[in-house]
């Protein structure tokens, strides 16, 4: 059952019907393609980058992609069921990142005012930083329906952000098993992002893309030809304080790789010191029972900067705290830095799945790209 998300902690959104953990991947029409999980910083062809077109007071709608466009490949609705035509539905200039919608375009667009709600009109109180109403909350596919999918060939050498680096010496047991085509068990522990909230597959909507944990599992299995199993114990609304309980349960499955992905909810009330201590305790607990287990620590995406309950300064502090825990057997997937760079080029509503603190399909793919780049040679650090 995939239903709406509820606010159950200070900022935690819980997926109703999945309180015991992450939902199973939906039976869907989504088709795996290694090209979709090619790291965006390497790809000449950006596939399915999400934007949300915003109309100004003159009625002109525009949005920007991450990189200067060399050649437009295709523009589709986020569901994939509508393909739009250049000239009629959109215009762009080579070398620019901006796409403009002409009068009569069939592409959906919104105004900033339409992405707000009156105060106290929503189940969750998402008061805008400027005090003028609330950020529109999307329980399932509301933002998905407003966003558009852009595929384009980009100008090379335009990514100045950090890139994950493949190093077999950091995760030798996991990479060794994959190379030898031995079975691999992955355990994921995290919050609502890791349960899959607002991925289209989780919400049972086109194109039915799975959330990042399943994308990681599938991509590793396809690349290496290994049997890869996934156990996802993530629970919406949780913080690192819940990690030890999850760890005790996760040990029973004897995972080879543990992905620990907290931080969004921690930013409301967990100190940096406690965040690091809790994460270290999870690692220690699992290592005590499973000495060969290895870990990928995920520094979370950034939440919406216009919601003051999110303490934005905590996100880079949490990332740095995770980096201090890295050593042989423990690697870092730094989504925090990647999101910060994204938001220099795009806006929160281009990337959000719920308006506040979940990624959309494009964001879930970026999560998977960052994580698998630590495990697949040649996919990171270029």
C-alpha cells in the first residue's frame, strides 16, 4: 500500500502503510537502462533531468537545466506519456541553460503563487520563510505532475562539484565479491528518502521508477552479473537515534554492504556530535557481529531552503561528521555537496518530490549514481 506521507516528528514525513519499513518495488512498466544510471557528471547526454517551468507576471514561462545545452534530444512530461515539439512547445538557444515556453505551449507551467497554500490550509504546517502562506506539499505525485523531463546533449567540462571516487581499497570485500560474481546482500537503514517516498514507482504512477535502493541493487546486479539482494529497513520520520534498533534487526540478515542514510530529520533536533556518535555506534554494532561488513554513509540531500524548520547549517556539518568516520571499509556518498551545487543552477521545485524534503525520480537516480560510483570502476571521479 502506497499512500500519503504524514508529519510524525518535528520534520519527518512518514509513508502511511509502510511503518514497518520500506515498501516493496511496484510491479511496473519501468525498464532498467544502464544509461539512466550513468553518472550525470560523465554523461554527454543528460537523460530525464527534471525542471518545473515558472510563469512570470508577463505570462512567459521558463526553466533552467544544469548544463549548457548543445543539442536538445527530447522533452517529455514526467510521466513520459507526452512528447513535446520544438518551436511549438518550447524554444532554446545553443549554449544556454534556459528553456522558454512560447504562447500556446502544451507543457505545464506554474506561478510561484500556485506553489503556495494559505496558512493552516494543509495537514502539515509548512510556513514559508517569508511568512507568506505555506509551501505546497505533495503527498504523492503532485510535483511530478507539474515537472517536465528534459533530455539533452550538454557542453563538456561544466561540472565543478565534487565527484565520488572509486577505490577498491576502501570497500575491498564488497567489490571483491561483485568481481567474483558472488552473491551480495545489501542492507539500507534510513528515513523516508530511503523508504522511497515520492519516487514514481513508490507512488504507483508513470513511469514507475523505483527509489534509489532498488536502483542501486539492480545496477550492481546488471553490471557485475551477480545476485544482489536488498533488505531495506528504512522507516519514515526516523533519525540516527533509531539506528541501533535497526542495526540489531539488520544483523540477522548478515549483510555484506550496509548503506546508512539519515540526516534530514536529524537536522531538526539532533546535535552534530550525537549524529556522529549514533552513526559510529551503528557501524560498531554491526561490525561486532559481522567483521567483514562494509559501509556507505550517505550525506543527505538538502531540504527546501524556504522552510525555516530545516536547519540548513546542519547539513554540511553532518556531512563533515560522516567524513570523519570514513576509513577502510567505510565510504561516503556526498549528496549534500551535490545538492548544494545543483541549487546554484536550479531551484528547489525543480528537484523536489514533495516540495520539502524528498527527491523526485531524477533525484533518486542521482542518489543511485553517487552510491554505485563508489562500487563500479570508471564511473566516478572523472
